[in-house]
């Protein structure tokens, strides 16, 4: 089996959709020699928004401290191998093929899902490379997520919001309970959950597992010192230390809580301040991308994977602080059908923007015409294109140097833009 054959084997597993439960992934791991038990120090990250940022920041800090660090995140943007990295480097194509060959029979017998197979492959590679630290981002929820086969030394829980409600529940308490279920006996837990209804299940889960809990805003505090597009400075105060003016190459004050969680985890794990500073400054070396990432100038073009109402609201709050720098603000947007498109568009309206609605390359896409209709109903000037590249081509022809272009709404959309060369003024 070669790499392309491996992808042709893996991607059709999406047909099995989401199947909560751990028995199938345990079966795959058994075939591979139970690699989930040989991952070194494990940090497990859950939450509605900010998981990827928190996981990448923790990985960057451990890498800066000289630890051989594995990072498992999802989804990928351009290439499947982005999901699993060691010290920033992706899994080699030939190893994806090797592991797929090993699990193929078991996958076909048990109707394993794509994410379950991917998780097993990642853990097998990490274990074979004798990593010292493994950072694991949950896929969805926590309790029945395929990643919940690990026994985490440290658990970080970011924000709690409305997403995947059909699977996780419709209230903050229900969603938080699902995400807090990654806590194991003896884990050390770090939470940035601020909603009182959501905070209680986190505290209860920690108490039941006799897991020490540190809460941002109570046991540690953060302050944003300055923010620019592509640069955030913040200070974090814990019970042990004051970290002044940490610099991170990110856009948006909303990242502060995620970065603070990373600092709390790292400090507890015994990482020194110099490694924390250097790791955060070099966050992008983990492969982290497309979180209000500036991919072009004149005009400024920001690529963003915010994909639910809470995430878009944070994006809007950030860009509102820079809005007066730009003449026009164009938003190229595509959304999945399980998202609250009306709420998302209402948030974007605050930016006095012009909307370019597209269909994303997924069978779960909201049709561009439907999304455009929501924009028009909100009295937002709207154009509709069937594909992201058509929408991008239109914008490249009309956006001027003093304008801002935001591409947001979906990992699929960001991936489509990146895989086709990003922003190019000649594409019009």
C-alpha cells in the first residue's frame, strides 16, 4: 500500500460518520500493540473553541524545553499528515501507508470511523518514536471521543459553547460534562471555563477523580498588554510566578485564555520561564495556522478557521478594534450545515462588511445561495459564488491596498485556499 492508496482507504471511512464509543479504537490499538500506553507525559485538551491554539502552545513550550514532543490535532488544512507531528515535523507518507496496512482488516471488520483510524495511526507512530511528551486534542466532546483512550497526566479545558449539540447536548452543563470526562484519576486539571453553569461539571469531574483543579481567573490571572495583527503580548500571574509581557505571534486578545492555560500546564510540569517564552514566541513552528493568520498584504488578507457562532464572535470582536484602519472589509465565508448561520452572519454585520458567500468543499456545506440569502436578509451587501476559488478570484479583482479581506467559517474553506496557493492578485 502506498500513500495515495492509504488515503483512498481512509477517506471513505467518513461514510461511517460519528460513532461515539471507545470499543472500536481500543480494538485498533490492540492490533498495534497498545501504543496509547507508551506516549510519555500526556496532555489532553478539550473544549469548544481554542483547543487547537492551546494544544499548539503547550507543544511549542515543551519543544523549546528540549522535549521530544508529539502533537495530535484535527482536522488538517491541506495534507492528512498535518494531523500528527513530532517536534513540528509531520508523519512520513510511507508510514501512513504502513500503519493503514496493519489495521486494514480490523477497520473493515468493525466499521471503524475515519477519526478512530487516524487516532490509532497517530498513537502508533508517536510510540514508535519514543516521544517524551504527547499533546492530544479531542475531536468532539470528550467522554466518547476516540482520544479518550489515554490516561492524561494533565488536562486542559478551554471554553464551553454551543457546537455539536446533537451529540453533546444543548446546555452548557451537558456540554461541559462531556468535555470534562477526559479527566482521569490523578490528572492535574486546568480550566478556562468561565460560565458558572459549565464550570460546575468540570469541578465535579475533577473531584470525582481526585484530580487537582486550577481555574484561570481564580488560581491564575492574565492581562493583555498589547495586540496587533499578528502579535499579542500578555502577562500571566500564577500562584508561583509573574510572567511579564509574553509575546505570541497571534491576532486577537481572545487567545489570552488559551495561552494562559498553556503556561499553567507548563509551569506545573516544571518547565522554566525561558522555555515558556521561547516556545510561545515560536508557536508557528508547530504547524499551527489559519487562526486570523495574515497571508497577504496590500490588501491585508486574514485566513481564519472560526466555524461556530462563539468563534466568529471572538473574531469580530478582534477585527472591530482594527476596523477603522481599512476602507472596505470583505468577508469570504463558507459554513457547514450544522452551524448557526444566522447567528454567525449577525455577528459579521457588526463589521460593516461586504459578504462573499461560497459553498465549502464538503457534502455538509450550506449552499452558497442559502448562505447569501441570510446575508441579504441582514441587509449586508452580498455576492454569491459556487466555489471558494471563484469567490477569491472575484475579491482579488476588486480589493484594494487599503481594504481588508477575511476568509472564515470552515477548516475546509481555509484548506481550499491554502491548497490553491493562498491569495494571488493575478488570479482575477
